[in-house]
C-alpha cells in the first residue's frame, strides 16, 4: 500500500512539473470594445492594454490583432502608444460576415475574443456588444484552464495521500481462520 501511495505521489509530481515551468510567464490583454457603426471596409482604431501577470504593463513587445473568417486571415500589427503597456492598431474587417479575432500578445500566447457579425453597409454586432473585451480583462486566457487543471490534479493527489495515510499498513489476517 505504501508503495502505491509513493508511486501515486511521484507520478502526480511528475505531471505537475511541466505546468510549473509555464507558471511565470503570462499576460492579460484588454481590448477596446468595437464601436457601433463599424462595417465591412471600415477601420477600428483599437487599443490593447497588455499586462504581465495582469498587473505590470508590458513594454517592448509586438502584439497583433488577427482576424479569421473561413480561410481568410488578416493580421494587424500594433505599435506602442507611449503609455506603458498600451498598443494601438487599425483593424479593418475586409467583408461582411462573422469574423473571429484573437490578439497575439507578442509575449507568450494568443487571447480569443467573441466572434463579431460584420454587416455590409451597417455596423458590427457582437453577442456581448461593448462588453466583449473589457479593458484590462483577460481575453479568455487559457491560463485559467491550466490553473484549474493543476488545482484538480493537486486535489486528487492530496485526497489519495490522505486516504492512504488514513488506512495505515495492511493488517495480517488472524491465523486459523
């Protein structure tokens, strides 16, 4: 039983090691909401606020906004605005339809935002409108999912360890029975 407990703890620790290696480098991205009246071919002057660990403005990176619709992909590079951690880009939706967009933070990952329905002559509508990406928000960081997975594995390891310690060593069966 002890060997099983030690093996379980060792395997759990080995699984957690790669997750710990990525724990220090993440950023959050806040994006200006889409303006009302944006349509195909019209520009969206967007500001990105990029914060390391959600707190410290990140400077010296090259973020970009990437649009996708079917096989069409457009990338718009952002440039520093002069304010720490704030970058600006001019994004143009090339045609009407539902567009998906992500922000490559230029640091460690891409951040996914809700799709946008762009109209040919009118404006764009998003399922969550102006709240699609609040400034300073995480933008759907997968770091949250990683943290949940690490917490779940750690909780399972703790439960297994506690169960193994509670049982104690196996008892020998009484002789003669």
